[in-house]
C-alpha cells in the first residue's frame, strides 16, 4: 500500500526541516536568576512557532558541573536544576509538539563528566579494577610512569595541554577535551548498552531526534598508539568500529521513528558519506558550507560538493551558517577573512557590521533556498553580532586551555535580547545574566524588530513562510556573470545572490517573492543582496 503524500512528509519531516538551535543557558531566563532555563523556553514557544521553525535542537540540559557549557554530563536522565526539572522538560516537549514543533536533544557519547557515577566509582576502585575498564586508564611511560601514555593532542584547537591526567595512584586517564571530561571506552559492552538505554529514555519522553556530539571520536585503537608517524587508520578519529555502533543506534531510533544528526568533521567526502548510509545516521552537519568564505566560486563549490557527497547514500544535506561554537555570521562576514577556522580566532579582529549584516541577510536566503534541512542558531534571526566578552568574564575552557590567546566561544553565547526597555534586554528581570550583554544589545531586541518591516527578524519570518515555494526537488544552476549565483528549484522558484562588485541583472521572472535588501533604481540586484523569484 502506498502512503499518502502527507503521511510520507510527516515521516520524512527531517529531510527539509528548519531546525532552531536552543542554547538553553542563553535563550530566556524564566525565574530571573541570570541563567536561561526551560521555563524561559516554554514562555517563548509562541515566538518560535511564529518564526515558523519545524523543530528545536537543544544543547545539553542534563545535570552537569558546567566545566564545558554542559558538554560534561553527570547524569543523562536528570535535568540540571539550573534549567529546571525532568517533568518540565517533558512538558516542554509536549507543548512544543502541540504547536507543530518537534524536539531534538543532544547526546555527548565520547565522554562524561568527572562527576558521573561511573567515573567516581572508577577513581575509588583503583588500578586494574573493572570500573576503570569503562574508561581509558593506563600506566604512564618513563622510568617511573611519569610520562603520559601517548602523544595525542587536545581537541581544543590551540591548546598545548595534555590529554592525559595522572592520578595519585599512578594511573593516567584519557580526556580528548578537558580533564573534567574523561573519555569512555566504547569497546566495553556496558558503555554501548547504557547509551542505547539513554536513547530509549528520551525517545519515550517524546523527542523526535538526537544530535550526536563529536560523532567521529568515540572509538579508539585499543593499543592507544602515538600519532607520531601518522598511523593509518587514525587511532581515534573516524574508525571503522563506529559504524557498528551507529547501526545499533539506528535500530533503536527506528523503534520510535526517531532521527539522528551527527557532528562529523571529516575532510574525506567518501568516508563522511558512510555515516549517512540507510542503516546509520539520517543526517550530519555540513561544516564545509559553514566555514566557507563569502565568495561565489567557493560557495558554489561547497554546495556542489555537499550535494554530491550526499547523493550516493540518498541522504539530505544540511545547511548551517553558525552555531554555539562558531563566530556569529554578521561578524564573520564583516571581516577581511570571511571564512571560519578555529585556529585563526584572535582577539581584536576588526569587523564592518553593516557589511556583515548585509551579507548575512543574503546568506539567509541562500541557505534557506537550498535542498535539504537548515539549522538556525538562536539569535541569528535577530542579526546578533559576536560579543566581546571581558577577559575576566570568559568561561569557555577553549580560552583558558589556549593560554589566553583564543577568545573562546562565549561571544556567540551571550543571552538573547527580548525586550528593548526591560532589564537586561528582557532576558531576565532580577539577576545579571551569566554572560554580560553588550551596551547596545537592546537595539537587537525581538520586540523592537517585530515592529520593523525591514528587520532581520522580519526577513527570517517571511523567508520561512515563503520557503515551501522551493519544493523538494533538486537544484539546477543557471548561467550568470562572474560573482553571481543563481539556481532554480521546483515550480519555477529561483534564488539569485550577487557577490560581485557591481549590480546584476535579474533573470526573467514573473514575481519577486522576497529580497534581502532593496533593488537599485534600475531594478538590478546590488552587491551582497539575494532575491527569491518565480519564473
């Protein structure tokens, strides 16, 4: 029996969804204590429904000491008291679903917090114990075991700190990130069973999907060899054993109709696509597009390569301009170097915000017109810039582990401005937010932008409402002058983006659906402007 079209679209909603990323700590503060919480999100659900998103992806809301923004999880079955309660999370999932919005939660399988019961038991049990087999404990090298077991580098770019910590009993333990985030041993059956149970726990509470943090790092070569000499395969990145793990996860997801999106940073397109085979992950983040400079040729190449690497496995592409780790779009696009590279981050990089905002508006229409799903990081719809955080207020361990040279990721995590005339721009009413808001933050407030027909918020609302015009078909490039991108989708819907230095003629069309900025007096498309047309 063939499914009706609407039923197929319900089942495959993730293939073309717009998914809004909620960094709970900075979204909205419901109790006024300076930290965003689930009560704040619940109060803003009508805003999210009005924006027109299909799903919400939540960064970790679990019990955590917050040594790495919640990515150091102490208990996956408990909501951190700073955010609320498990019962409140269940209400949020249900209330969002009533508004037609699905929920995706974050899972961090590579490591746990050093406060996790498993790790605390491992510390208490001592060398050689079964409890330590759940992690990577090893004796050190050197005459007295005083040297780390191997030469692996930290996964925080720019950090020279070791990934091994020695305990008083002589054992060392592995942590690819901070010492407070010990890596799990995925060769141990108990680790696999625990995570499958965690997946079931959240699927049974109504979540529609799971985002997998650092998805290519879980499996380790059991010998933990040095990286010197470039061993092949890599001892901890993209190992073949991962695919068996994700096949077992997919079987769990299929029980509930759930979906996965993986954080998979890999330069090899063929190996990247392996994670998206029909019995593994549904989607994975597209970092080539996210980090691409504002350059027509390079953007087209990134789009083409993305679609090409997804085609053999029939998976939809994902399009992302920014997230909780990446410099905000309006700031990045206003710099001399408009690409993104963690290693290039530095204090004091000059930015032309007017230029960056114009480009960000055009990029929004470009990304939303492409085939596949789109992830929208909170505050991008408000055009928020990267904030300069006073050094003494920076919390991100990436900054501290770099010796203070990396500004860290807190600049894109500043609490949102909701009401221009309210204390702390409406984020919360009683306590100062956990990260300081810039002095001009109220100018970006949602309530002010709602009344402005030319605001970034208005553009995003109009774009999400008009996006169905592009349908679900493929992309066909149109001939254009150098520096201009133009493509057609279903039903004659066109997207044109001008990155050239001069205004461009529009292709033949019968209707202008939406524009990121005004056309010039001759009806041409100015530089750094995008339009949606109907041919």
